[in-house]
C-alpha cells in the first residue's frame, strides 16, 4: 500500500513540475510575443521580419500548449488508474481482514461470510442439539454451508461434537455463555464455506 501511495505522490509531483515548467515557458513566450507586437507597431521598416518571428513564436507556443495538454491528460489518466487499483486492493484487503480474522459472528460485518438469517442457523442447532449442562463445558458445532447467488447459507445439517471428539480440522466452536442459558452461544466466523462437507458422526 505504501508503494501505491508513493507512486501517486510521484505522479502528482511530476505532473505539477511539468505544469510549472510549461506555464513559465508559456508566460515568457506570451511576454515576448507582446514585446514583438509592440515593436511591430513602432518599426514598420522591420515589419516583415518581426512578423516572421512572431509567427514562429506563436507556433512554438501552440506546440508547447498542446504538449502540456497531452501531458496533463496522460498524467490524469495514470493517477485515475492508480486510484482505481488502490481502491480495488483496499476493498480486497478490507474484505479479507474483516472476515477471515474475526472471532465471532457478531464481530463480522460481511454478510457473505456467515448467513444473515441467523434465526435459521440457531433453529438448526437447537433441533439437533441437547446439552448436558452438568458435564458439557464446550461443544463443537459443524455447520455445512452452501453458496447461493453469492451468499453463504447454512445447509440443512448440523453436527455436534464434544471438544475431545472433534476431528483434527479447523473447527467452529460454540460455548454456552452460562450454564443457565445453554442456547446462547459464540459462533466462530473463520470456517470457510463448504469446509464441513465431509460427514461426521454427531454426538450421541
């Protein structure tokens, strides 16, 4: 990211330097044209020679102006291209940073990381889970997911494991906040879609 910002700053500095350079030359040429015009009015004897010089200077001024316009357009296009690439990279970074590393469902703001209809997920978990509050401190919930129209939704299956029976794979943890509220859980958001496609034996 710092490289992109440095590139943008370099382009801006180059663009400003070119503008300053050509602006100075244009101003000098304009002053010289005005001086020659005054000389043309005062010296009719040298009228033809001065007119030739004036024409040459005007042609040079137009050439510099066209070069400046072309350089300005090219610099603007390059800056816009870098800005677009920067925004694309930032968007990808924010999406990765906010969803691949968040710890809980509530902490994840990206609706494509976990299903937005959490009620359905809780219903599936509740229908498939009965916890023994006396000896169950932590269980593992494996929610199969499927992608539909770009959205991640829970498939119609939920597997429940005790922590020590969990297969040695990346897992989604679900722990009761209190023993009196066994249906209130923290659900990890770092399990990728389709990770739990393999069927596991649920807790009996």
